[in-house]
């Protein structure tokens, strides 16, 4: 099946769009939205991103010219946060996938090749068989409907009613979670499932494809075209440019399938900026989309971000856009969201970081990107999760437990010999109490993954004065020394902690595994 990247969908109601800009027709889009509420709708994204810009000082133009036989790996991440006020549990989504291109042919007009994605399950790359089984089991469980058998109720009528109501609420939460899981797996295969196919891309970024389309949330396009920006026909990109386009949308009512047509406008502005990496071409990107008034809706989607291109690779290097979305639903709930879409080209070190669920940058372990758990946080978590007798009157606040789990899985691990680490490990090994096993396993797996990544991360170690430095990788840490693998001669050395800078000591004690 042939496709073009602006052909997207969200949910179940549909809208169609024919889009034209000053460079001509760039595609036909379809967006699907959830059938909840009266007139839910959303906006279409532009084919392969719409426009691009570079650093004026470079004097170069962006041209997509990858070499035949080259393989390019990218890390893709979506972060979605609901902005509706008053919700106790707002929708928060963080999902990653790997995207690989293999170039089969290339000439002065076009290159072609294959693309393939590997999604994450939790904080790890997914296994195709395991993901397929998970999808099948979730579908079967959801189609079986809610479980109305809640066990033997207490003898007291009041307690029996309370027990039944609590069980019904828990079952409703389970069914809603399964609905959302199926929605993501089946609507957004580019991000949540394995997909692949063939791609053809002109030197100016016009794309067509064959195979699994891999649609993405909020009409951000197809996975194969996500990293590309379509360039002007004349190829001039050094001094900046803007573009305005219009599309005609058909909004389908969730009540009676009636269709209302409306116009929507898309404006993009590109401004040169300094690149992150020397020799590359970069720009700031602004996007504004609005319309839907004649269909009874006021839709807006505004985004700002950056994009960087590598002339050496002939391919994009990195990019991200932060969107504020009004009037578009994610899973049939709410219509206001913050969305960040980011990608980064992965060399071996960055690939290792990304696969361990870290930022694919050399600053991945910095406290600004990987917050440290404070002593107070560790103490509060240990107190909350410590084992108690069955006769204890303590009733844990479940929302606090969810908050602690979220903090623990988004922070650096505590020292490997800390009280919190030992407690969670002991509780996970205790077969008599399994109610927290899932979250404990999630937390410990995340911490273990981070520590493993730290032992594969090359960095400079120095003395307190900074006059002596050595490139090495952390191996283990003891009470008074640290074991390092030197990168120049691959020898393992032991260095007293007192001989290292404060930053290096903090890194070793935070991420180091205990010496055997």
C-alpha cells in the first residue's frame, strides 16, 4: 500500500483535508477522533514536517543525500500531558521507539530505502512476540467485559455495600486502562508497535512510502516521515522563510455521523540559529494552526522547537517541538494537552543511553536531566513501603504510593547499599506479600538499568583541582575508592575517592555498584 506522510488518524470520527501551500499540493490527510462528546475534532499535521531552515553563516542549504549502504538509527520520544483542570489523575504519556533507516539507492533527485521501528514496553525495548501476546491477552480480557464476581462480601450489610462499590470502581479502572492500551496499540502503531516498510524521499523532503504507515498521536504524521522537513522547491534555505497553507476539514459528529466542513489555516516560520554541533545546520521552528469555527469548534495548535541537519550524514540529526493543543482529544477525554515530540540520531553511546531509557545526550546523567533522590524522599519512601503486620491500623494513601513510584522511576537510583534499595529488594523477594511486587520490580529494574548504563558511559574523571584528567568508565565503587576502566589502554585502575573531584565522587556513589 502506498501512502503519504500527512495521511493520519486519531480516534474514530473523521476529518479529511486537501492541503496546498506556495510550493503546491503537499498531500491529502485523514484524521480520526474519539466518538465521545458532541463534535470532537482535531487538526492534521504537515507532511514530513512542513518547512525548514538553517544557519546563515554556514552558507549551505539542506539537501537530503544519504549515501547508499548507510544505516541511520534514531530515538523517538513522545511526552503528552493533559491540561484540563480539576482532574485527579490527568493523562500523562511518555512513550519511546527506535527508528532505523537503511539506504538502498541514492541519486541527485531522490533516495530510497527501508524503515523499521522497535517500540518500548515500559522502560525497555519490546520483544515482538511478547508484545503480540500482550496485545492479544489485553484484547481478549477487554472483550470479555467487566468481572462481576467480587468474592464473598463481609457479613455486615454496610461493609458489604462498601466492598462491592470499591470492587466495582477497581474493575472500572481496569477496563479503562485496557481500553487505553488497546487504543494506543491499534491507533498509533508507529509508536506503540513494530512497523516497517519502504520509503522514497526527494532531496527536498517530499516523501512517499509503502508498507505499514505507522500513524502517530495528535496528527503528527507517519513515523517514517517524522524527522524530515519539506524544503522549498528552489532549495534555498540559508536565510529563512515562512509558509502559509489552508486545508478543508470534514468533522464527523459523534452523535449522528453528520458531517460539517470547515477551513483551517497553517502558518510556519523558520529562523536560523546556532547548531548544537559544529558543522551542522540548525533553525528555530514556529508553527501555528487554527480554524474549525464554521463547524462549531475553535481549534488551535501552536508549537515551537528546533531542528538540526548534518551535511556529513545528508540526514537530520536532532529535533524537538513543544505543542500546546486545544480542541483535540487523545483517548476520548479532555481537549487540552501539552505535547513534546523529540528525536535524536543515535551513535553507539547515545544508542546505549536511549535503550536504557535515558536521554541520548552526553548530559544524560546530569542532575538537571536525572534528578537525585533526596535523603528526605528516600526516608519517606522507606517509611511508606516498610512491611507492617496484618493487625496494623496504618492504611497507606494509594495516591501517595503512585506519586512515590513516579518519582522513583524518573530519578537517579539511591546508593546501591541504601536502606531504600535494600528494603525494596527484600520486599520483592518476600513471597508472603506480593501486593506491591509490580511497582517494586518496575522501580528496581529502572535503577538497575541506569547503573548498567553508567558502567558503559565514557566520561572524564579529574582530581579536585581539575589539572589532571583521564577518560574512563565506572566499574564499581567501594567505601573509599572507585574502580575505573581506562579508555586509552583498557586497563582497570583503582582510585581513592579523596583524589577525585566532588562531581566525580557524587557520580561514583550515585551510580556505582558495590565492589565484590
